[in-house]
């Protein structure tokens, strides 16, 4: 501010305002007389800009002064508004923060995430198959094989390579079907296996297991293996293959049902040939061999606390559980499902609807799947889709676990079950039809990803 002396009176506020107004008017006149150059890009003007110089927005002080001069008391003049518009016109446009843009980004991210998740779901099966193809079939390592335990495996006459591979997987000898079956396809000449019982180990490397089946010394004499759930017809064949007794002699002895001390309801030996590994002496007759298996079943029933009068009903129910259950813990749930279906308040029809019983009645003792025609056949006495109540007789030879599950079912409201993964045996238990239908879809998807089971 310039200095002043007492001789010179200070200008009044009115004079100052007049001087300021005159100066502003002169500035406005100059701006109208000589408008600044405007650079144009496309259809819109940019801010005034000198060559090599950036446009400088007005300071906060300038903006405040203009707003104040426009009439802060509410009676501002048009000149003040014009000044404010002029100042605002020189101010660079401020960036607008659009909420719509933010929501748009979120929507795009959500859609991309959904697409990635969907692609993973639908491509998981093919990707897994590609990985499996490049890594080769699952096989036990030599380190895992060191912890293997003794196991006796039965090979039957007429078994093909796929049958033998399946048996070895079921008995825990090899880790996967492909690990063994691939070796068979590559072998030249084609391996020939003798029917009978073989002494092997669990957790064997597939190539080691194949070698063991082809050398002398691993095939046991007078030894019979009866796995849980085996039907009587197959047990009779195993007896002939593991001993020196002709199959016709075994079948003739089995037909004399009344000679084995079975319950009066029994018309065959089905259900009473206990699953185990047996070793007999040379010269043992078919009657001796079969009686040993029946006695072993009686022993199992007695140990479980089953009264003699309840042997029949217990074996019938246990044989159904044996064929339908997979994992050990599921036996007790499967038992409950069938018992719930026998309660009219829970399941009005009283139909067990077990495919395993239908298959047994058709003679397909190795299957648990059926056709629409087979499920509609009322002439099949084992058809639990048509005939209500418990199945009319045993459909397999049950072991200790199935017998215990028949006697001690787990508490629960389940009315349905379906195995959704045939490799692991994972089974889904449901209370409502809607829950069961959803589980069936899971199983169907799994089957599509594993066509080898179809």
C-alpha cells in the first residue's frame, strides 16, 4: 500500500468503491475490445492459452471478492453478476465425479467374476482330464508300497482285464483302475491269469502287482475269498476255483438247503455264506466247505446279539444294506432310510424302491442299476418298486458291518440317498424330494464328467 501524509486526506469508502468500479469497467471494456484467442479441438473451445503457457485458474481470493461484490446483502447489482460470470468463464471446468461410472465398474467386475466362476465350473472336468492325461494314471509310490499289508485276492474264471483291475482297486491293491489296466493294454504277449486266490499286498505299484499275478507262488491252494456283498452263485464259483472241487459238486451240495441248519424261511444259501478268506484242506468236500461258511455266519450273528429266531429277518435286511451302502459311515444312514420308508406316517406307499433288489431278481447280481421296464415288472418278487415292505429274501451275503447297521440304524429323517461320486463313494442323503432331485443332478453331472462309468 502506498504511504500518505496528514496534509492529504484519505479517500472515503465511497471514493474507493467508485475508483474500483471504474477500474473494473475499464477492464471489461478492454476484454470486450480485444477477446483472447481460443484454441478449438473438435467442437468445443479450450481455455485461453498463450503459446507455451498453461492456463491459470483464478485464485480463491478473486472468486471470493467477485461473489462478495455481487451483493452479499441480497440486492447485488447486475454488474457484480457479470463480473462473477466473467470470472467463472475463465475458470477451467471441474472434473465431475459420476456415481453412475462407479456403479458401472462394479457391475462389469461382477459380470467378469461370474463368467470366470462359470467357466471354471464347466471346464473343471475337462481340465482335470487333461491334467490326468499329462500326469498319467494315479499309482502308489514305492514309499507307499512299503506300508502295504497282506491281502488275498480272488480271480475268477472268465474275468477280463477290466474285471481284474476293478477287483484290485476294490481290495486296495492298486491305486487306480487305469494304473493297472493301462499296463495290460501295453503288455505283449497278452497276460493270462489262472483263476484262484492270490496272496498280494495292499498299496502295490501297478507293475509290481501285475508281475505278482503272473509268477508261481502267489496263487494259493485250497483258498477261497468271499468279499462282502457277494451273491451265493458267485461264492459257489469261487469255491470251485479256489479248491479242487468241481463246480457241479458245489452246486449240488448247495441245493440241499435243509442240511445246513438254516432258518425255515430260507430256500437257498443266500445271505448265510459269511464273507471272509477261507483255507481248506485237500480232500474237503463241498458240504464241508459250505457248512464252514454257514457256521461262520451264525457265529457273526451270535456275536452281534441276534437271537436265533431273528436270524432270517436280520440277514435279509443286512444283505440289502450291504448292497446299497458305500462308505462305512453310510451303512447306518442307509439302514435308517429303509426303516423310515417302512413307516406309513413317513412313507405312505411302503415301497423301498431299491434298484439292487430289482437287479437281483433279474439275475444281475453284479448291478445296482435297472431299467424302467425292470422296475415296472410285477412278476419279479424282489421288485421293491412294486411290492411294498421288506424284500422277500437276502440279496447278498452281508458282513459284520452291515449286520451291525441293521441292528443299530442312525437316527435321522432321511428318505432318499444317492451316490454322487462313484470314485470316493460320497453319498447324499435327503429328507425331501426336492433335495434328492438336486443331489441327482450332482450325480448326473459327475457321470457326464466320467463317461467310463456309463
